[in-house]
């Protein structure tokens, strides 16, 4: 009997058996990635309305998990609507886990109580949206609404792209998100995010197009996802402004004194603004004033302004006589990473030009404020008239208080008697209000008081209330609010109208070679509070009782300032000052001026998240390389066990493909081996070999290649003829020998090609796209 030899079949990348899922899995993945990036970008458009980035991480993370769940289910099922249903269930489970786990079975299975909890969260979130100012704190109710909305938008966009086959309509739910700031107020709308969201929508349309190239589409979709992950985190942090309902707030909000102590103890200052001024003397930049002295705290009054109130034409400061000299100056101010409604200006402003939005000035305090616009990013020019009174003019001021100024003498009935008694004792030898004011300033700056941000907390007298002032006078240790509130309260008990001003000190001078004036950089370390006292004919006059501040007006610098008094309490550990903060102490005002991504320990969570995101993206980019290593180990394992050499041959072909060799499915093992062993001058090598490379030239490797080729043909003959699955050669090829051939193949190309082949193996990427192409061809 004569055995009939069957021609060996083509040996190369073997087509896997048909899958039961007739879907383009790769297309599904890239479309889901594009949708995820678009949703993340659209959510980032809400950054004008919400404080921090935690809300974006939570809502965006839930949207990503929902989309990943839908994509995973779609990869294993042929049913059109099942992935959508599973995605909706995943959203419900996630909302239950994060927001109402105590009402659920094992923390994730919702019950009727869970539905009730969701209803309460929706109600609380809606009320909080109405009550809070902008940017709002993402309290649990608001966070729930965001997470729910993000999940619904993700499911809707996926539904339009897959079951409905109308990817162009994905723009509708995306627009519903990015349009929210504009519906609240056009000033809160970020035009860049409309462009980013529109670009993300175009990516979705492109990657779902049947004409799109798989590799290009996958790259574009991955780019959209990366942009969605990084873009919102790269934005400057949104800083809290105010709470209209509660009457307090942060930054330059309705009452910037509240919670001042916690904010003063934060590290990592940021640049708040820069300004160039023609003034010869350093100026404070005032934002608001606190006139109402209550039991618990000082508070500001509401800015009043009519419809024709124009910041470009502000009248002279109230109470100022023509006999008092004024110094006119001009300052151009550029506000950086500070949000708020109060405009930093020197006192007293006569004109403010260049503002964006509607701004008004208060007729009594000359504070400049906006109801809708924000101070961040404003660039404006202020013309200022600063009073320059003489000490004789201040001493000669009429002590009689007019009716309109009587409210600046009010003190709460709970003010301890020791405050007035101390004021009388300190000013016992003074015969006029100016000398009394100077005596009060000298009392605080004479050496008995020290600057400390920690002592008020440790000893329980942090704040500005009536009782706290008495405790501060006894402890003789505190920060700017304690000094300013104590001096203002003591002045009122002496019959001197007084209030507290809040704003920035002068900052640190920078290079002035090309500015034509003095240029200063002001950080959040320069936030400060100081008292202003009223003198008839002069008006409101600044004093500086805080021991850490040395910028004392000339009219109030006659008193002795003990040189032994340290600028900052050395007992308090403070970070080394930056160039922008060397001039003054660490007297930061409030959390509104500190990036919300930072904690009191100085941890920049935005940087942490960005770093984690970058690490995650790096791992994602290395996935093909890891997959290639695992595939190589799996193939060579069969050689070591003597089971089959076909895996080694597949590995040889894939390695050649990764290194730039051209492969064809019609090529037999003998033809492929001949190409690998051809000379450099062979036309076949010139046409199909790696550019700039060389064939296998090592004799030992060529010998192993020939034995491997024979073993492959033997095994292929046996399988084609229905014989034994494995036919061993007389001299089996070992794994070490196969690795030697692979190394010889790599030696034929440069280092750059080898690195690219390791990090971005063509065989892996091509096989992923080939799977999708085969699925598309199947009926």
C-alpha cells in the first residue's frame, strides 16, 4: 500500500473558529471609548458652576463604568437591547452603592427604601442648587444628580450609536450637559468646552462610519478618551465664592471672615494677581469692608448701586475735605486664579476701566462688586486718589459723629467690659481721636503681642466675635483678623467710627525694567484684614495693628514699633517663603483663594489625580506589549513539551511582521524560510524585507531555521493526512534554539525598530483589527 502524501497546507496566522457573536468587537470598543471621552469632556464643561474636581471624578467614573459594562455585554451577546438594559442596571447598582448602600441588600441591591433615599437626594440636591452661589459645593444631593445625569447621558449616547444606529444624535445628550452653564448665566458658559464637545461628537460620528479606517478610528477614539480624562483636570481649580442663602461664603464672598482660621493654616499659596502701579508708596488692594459688629462676627453690608452706577466714574471718597492732599496714581491689575465678586482696588478708586461684565460701586464704601461676573481673569485699570493727610489735620478732625456714621460706633451688648477698659487704659494720655488711634496701634505693635495662626485654635478663641476679642486681648496671640477686629472694636468704644477692610497687601516687587512703573506679584499669602477709622475732613483712614505687617502709612508711623517683634511668630512652623511672599507673613485669608484640589496638609489632589491618570494611560499603552509577551510564552511552551512546533512557527512569522517584514497568507513555510535566509541582494528580500535591515545571516540560526521548517512540514503533513497530531523530527527543536533564531532575526534591524516592535507590535494590533474585519464579513 502506498501512502499518498498530502501537500502541506499554508501555515501562518491561523483563523480562529467563527464566533457566535456576529459583531465588530473592535468597532464597539473604539466607539465606546469615543463616547466615554465625549461624556467626560461634556461634564468638564460644568467646571464654572461647581467647586473642585471631586464631582467630576465621581460622575465621570460612574459613566465610564456604565459604558464599559455595556461594551463588555455587547462583546458576548447578539441581542441588541440587552447591553443597554444591563448598563441601566449597572447604573442603578452604582448609585445604590455610592449614595444609599445602607438601604440596600448587601449594599448594592436596591429596595423600596433605596428609592425613597434617591428621592430625598434629588430633593436636597435641587434645593442646594437653588440656595448655593456659583461655584457651588458638590454636596451629596448635587453629586447624586450629577452621577445620575452622567449615567443617563452615557446610556443615551450609547443607545443612539448602537441599537438606534443614529450616532449623529449622540450630540443631543452631550449638548444637554454643556448647555447647562449657559442656561444659568451666559457668563458661566465656557466656549472652549463647546468646541471640545463638538470635536468629541465628530469623533463619535467618524469612528462609527463604515468608511473609517480601523487603525485611524481606534487612534482617534483613544485620543478622545485621553482628552476627556486629562482636560478637566488640567483646568485651573474653581474656587468657591459665596452662599446666597446662608449669608456667608468663601474667597471674596458675602462674608470672607467666616472660617478664616482654617484657611490661614493652609499651605501652597497661588498667584492671585499682578499689578503695575505709578504710585510711589505701596498700596493695599481692598475688596470689601465689614461694618456690622455682632455677637458672633463682623459682617459686611450689601453693595448698593443704581442702574446708572458706572465704575468708570466714581465720585471722591466720602468725608474728604479739599484741604487734604491727595496723590493720584494709576494701576493696571491682572487677576489670576482667584474667583469672586469683589474687585481688588486701591482706596479710593475714581475710575475702573476695562472690566468685563456689569459691575457697580457702593455709594458709601466705594467697594466695587458684580452680581454676575467674576473677578477671575479680569484685566483692568484703576485710577486712584489716595489721601495724604498730615498728623496735624488728623489731630484737628472734628470728633463729633454725624448721624450717618453712628452705625460705625455700634458694639454688641455682649462685648466684655475688658475691651472698653483696655481701650481707655491704653489711650489715657491722648487728647484727640488721632492720638487715641495711634495709641491703640502702638499697643498691639509694641512687643507684647505675637503673630500666631495656631494659638487661637489651641486655646479656643478663634474667630471675630465679641467674646473672642476679650480672649485675644488676654492671650496676646493671634493673626490679622484678631488684631484688626480688636482695634476696630476698641476704637468704637472710644467714639471713633471704625470698620474692617479685607483685601490684599502689596505683594512682592518683581522686575520693573520694562514696565514703566512698579510691578508687584500678589499671592494668596497676601490676603489680609486691617482696620479703617474715620476722621472728619480726611475720611476713612487705614491703620496696621498686625505685628507681621510692616507697610504702615506715613501718617500712622510715628509710634514706636519694637524692632524685636518678629514679623512672624517663630514658634509656628511655616513653609519657606516664595519670591512672591517674602515681603509679608503667612496671612492667607480663606479657602476661596486656595486651590480646591489642595488639603490643609498641602496635598495637591489635582496633581495626584493627573499623575494617576498618566500612569493609567501608560499602562494602557503598554497593553499590546504585555499581550505580545504572553502570546510568545504560550507558543513556545508547546515546543518545550514536544507537543507541537506550529506555535514556534507562528511566533517566527509574527516576530518578522513586528520587525517590518512583509507577510502573505499564500506563502508556504518553505518559501518563508527561504526569504529569511536569502542574501541582501536577492530581489525577494529587497521587496519584502525590513527597510534598512538584513536577513538571517548567523549559520547556527540558519541551521535551526531549516530544522524548524522541516518539523513544521512534517506536522502539517500528518494533520492534513489525518494521522497523528504530532510527528516529531529525528532531532527535536528546543525552545532555546527557537529563541536563537528570533534573536538572529532581530539582529537584522536597528535598535529603534526593535524598540518599536516591543512596545507596539504590529502582529498584536493587526490581529485585533483582523478579528473585527472577519466579524464584519460574517453573515
